[in-house]
C-alpha cells in the first residue's frame, strides 16, 4: 500500500510538470457543476401586475354553487368572472386558489393566489392574468388581424353566401380566396367576428376574442404558407420571410 501511494504521488507530480499550469487545477480539483447562465434566476411578475379597466368596462363575479362530491371526494367548482364592455361580454373561470380584487374607485384589478411556492399555482397565475387582460381589451377595443396576399393574381373577397360551404348560422359571411387553385377557397367567418377587404390583397379580421381571431387568421394562412424562394403567400400582421437563393442544378 505504501509503495502504491508513493507511485501515485510520483505520477501526479510528473503530470503536473508535463501539463501547462492552466490545465493542472482542472484535472486535480473536484468536479463542480457550473450553471449555463451567470445571472440569478428571476421569476415572472406577470401574474401580480395590476389590470386597468377602461371606461365602460365592468367586472361581475358569479359565485359557484356549493361543493360537489365526485369520486368520493369534495371538489370545489371554479369561480366565474364576467367582463362586460361596449363590444360584448366574456367570461373567465378562476380556480379555487385564485382571487380577484376589484377597486372601483381606481378602476384597477389585481389577481392573487394562495401559495406562491406551489408550481401549478404560479403557472396558472400569469396565464389567467393574460386571459383577463385579453378579454378586457377585446370588449373595449377589440382584436384585429391583417392578412396580406402576396402573389400574382392573389386576391380575396367577402361574400354573403358560398357554394362549397354550408352556412352555420343566419347571416354568416364567407371569405373567398383566389390564391392559385383551380377553384376559389371559401371559408366561413366564425360567430362574433367581422371580416372585410379594404383592398383586394388585404383581409381585415375583427373580433372580441383574440384566440378566435388568430385561429381564423391561421386557417386562412394555411392555404398559402409563405415560401422563402419567391416570397409568395399569405402573411399575417407583420410576418416576414427571409428569401433564399435559388437552387441551381
């Protein structure tokens, strides 16, 4: 054992003499993990940010019924908050661990949770606050999406009826696209939305619910996704595409 320890000391001494000085500490020092980023971890503060209510927008709280028994356990039903504005009315369900404080004098609302150390509550805190903010903007100003049709012969119109699509509700409008197919593409406008064409190559979508507006814009864009060689396609809002060089055979 003594001979072996002497040999190990001699070998380490020889290695330290052969290697440069900046490599010796890395070999013989204990391995320590170093984080990828040198900055400290910072949690998001979106959930605790106050909500501003414009003039004409009001909140109404609907208390849930009593607890229900499900699978031999008592389950608390989520609370419902209604946002009422000049353009419509929307509702958001709040989990039982969330509470919304509404100050009518300052027209501010703040969202809070029971336990900030629980991961699930922190995740839903910012998400629910974003839903509330989108609904407040929707019932007061509305959400819009502008689509640009780029291509030779590409154009769009809004028609009161369609040939290939059946109407889902009375008075439904249809967006008719001519984007290089042998037949026009007809898409029904969802309920609560308004579509118009200020120019033959522009489509303006307006609605109260942001998710529905963006989803319908994505549905239209799917028929001609922007391609990177000629720059043709249907672009949503400020979307751009970086052009590539042409393929040379």
